[in-house]
């Protein structure tokens, strides 16, 4: 009895206090709640507030209100909200066009905490079925400035979606490759080969892309928003429900009963001399491991101190966010050495006795590598469009392509964009006469996201890769 009491005391002490020090949080890092979400009572200075207020107003009106009648049971919603019956319109109506520009002019693009999937889906429909077809029609009519302005608006709308950390849910199997095919390619073709544009028009397009660059959130903010979806799992590590223990015990009892019946039948077959039809499969002892493991996890979490959970969570998140901000994440996950966790080389007894519930917490954090990779792809596509506008403006003024991107500063770029895949180096650019190339130092092969194929944005862009459609008017260099 004394031995069992000493064992219980040792387990309880190790599960509550442990002996290895917890890592310290990085001071002064991490996006604040005010940066992540707009308050619920936000005024008309917020993008989503303006757009959704129009949606709510349009939902009260029949779709056929312009004709003075509405069909019985007809679809309501107007231009912005048409549900599953959304049809590509011939053009954006003037009323929605005004609302769209009012929303794009708002200084606050933070998403609302109550933003739901349908709100984001409808904004995506506006981009793909409203703004981009309008740009195609303008390009077909030879109006390059209107087409580029529409494409810049599409960039701004996608940036508002991007800030919700849910953009990839509304792309097809190509991921951000869809943005390249439907936005970057036509934008580059018009910017480089389209009809001549005045300097003021090019500056308007450049300024619209600068707004996207300033307002699109960084990878640390996007990752912080993803943690909202991981919060239930993190809370379960802190306070696992007793229902999991009882459910595991109930399942183990059912499996043990099934195996006992099977074992009795097999013994009867052997006694009767009949041929054994299947090998024995009794694993009753193994079935007990899961409920015992759930019971141990529940006891470990109950004995652990909430202050230790808070400290390790703060340390893990602050270090991850700092690495995302600096873009110094390792290429693999689980946590690297600087983010302490169960995989840091500790012995079995240390993992079992040294606050196991607390050290289990970093393991349930969502991996940050996909967030960083998507941000790098996004930034490369946006920077390519910004640089192509600046290259066109330089050629219009000097009659040649620049030898270096430094020549675009400060007239058309405030600075040469850094390589998003290698932050210490500028964007790659080489020019040989009438041919030039933009490139980034990205890995040769990216791993696809779960459930998606690998369709990364091309790592090199040349003017010859971006050609105007046949209906877009005469090409001009």
C-alpha cells in the first residue's frame, strides 16, 4: 500500500508541477484582438459593414422591383445576393457599382467576427461573375484602362476575402493558381501589351494595387485568425470531458463482449472437431488500453495548473507568430526546437511524468507552414502585377525596359519588392534587350495542401508568356 501511495504521489506531483522549465513568451508580439476583427458596432468605415448593409437592404426588395411586380415566391436579393440562382449579369448595375466603390474606399478592411461562409461566397461570386467579366468586356472593346481598373478592383475584393483567412476555401483545385490564371495573366497582358495608357491612368492602377499591398494582412494575422477554429480542440486539451472516458469504456466493453462470443464459438468448433473457419481475434486486453489512456489524459489535465497551460500557450503562439512575421519557419512540422514540445528529444519517463497534459498543448496547434506558403504565393502574384505596371510606365516614358528594378524607384515603386520566399533578397529581375524576366527563389516543388493538387503559381514571368486575347485590340509594346 505504501508503494502504491508513493507511486500515486509521484505521478500526481509530476503531472501537476513537473521539473523542466516552461519556455518564456516572446514579449510584445502577436496581433491584438482589435487588429483581428472589427467590433460588432462598427460604422460605415468598415468594408464588410458597407457591403453587407447593402445586401440586407437588397434582400428586402423583390428581384423584379424595377418592373413594379415580383413573381409569387420569386427569388429575392438583387445584384449582390442571388443564392444558388446567381447568373452572370451583362454588367454591374449602377447602384451596386456605387456601393462597391463605397466599400472599397473604406479605410477598415478587418472582417467581422460574425462573418459567415455565405457572405464570403457571395463576395467571391461578385469577383468571378461580375468584376472579371466586366474587365474582359472592356479589354475586348479596347479600353485597357477600364479593364485594368476592374482587375485592380478584383484584387481589392480578393484582399478583403484574404483578410478573413478563408480565401482558399473558395478557390478551385488550382488554389492560388486560379488567381494567376484569371487575374495575374490578363492583368499582365493588358499592362504590358495593351493599348497606350496615360501616366495618370497608370498611377491610378498603381495606387489601387498599393491599397491592396497595405491592407492585405500578413501571415501572422492570418494564422491568428485560424486559431479561432482550433480553439475548441485547445480547450479540450485543457479540460477533456469525462464523456470521452465513459464513451471509450463503453466501446471497449462492446468489443470485449464481441471477442468473448467469438472465442466461445471458436472453442466450440475445436471441441466438435470442425475446421477452424477464421483465426482467433480476441484482443480484450488491448481494448482496455484506450479507456485507460483517456482516463489518464483526463486525470493529467485535471491535475495540471491552468497557469502552466496559459504560459505554454502564450510561448508557443508568440514564437510561432514571430517566426511567421520574420518568415523563418522550418520546412517541417511538428514543432521545431525553438517551439518546445513532446518531440524535443525527452525520454519516455519525462514525457509521462513531466506535466504531459501541458506539453500536449502545442501539438494541437494548426501547422503554420501552409499559411506562410499561401501568403508567399499571394504576395508574389500581387508584387508581379505591381512591377508590371511600373515596367509599362517606365517603357512609355523612356522607350525601353529598365536594366534594373532600382530604376523604378521612387517614381513608380516606393522600394524594390523583396522576394517573398527569401525576405533578405529583392525580387529577381533580368533584362536583355526587349526580353526580361521576373522570378522568385521558391522551392522547385511545393507540397499540395490537404485535399488539393499541387498547382503553384509559376515562379518566372516573361512578357512573352502574357499575351492579349484576340479580341483585345492591337498589341503594342
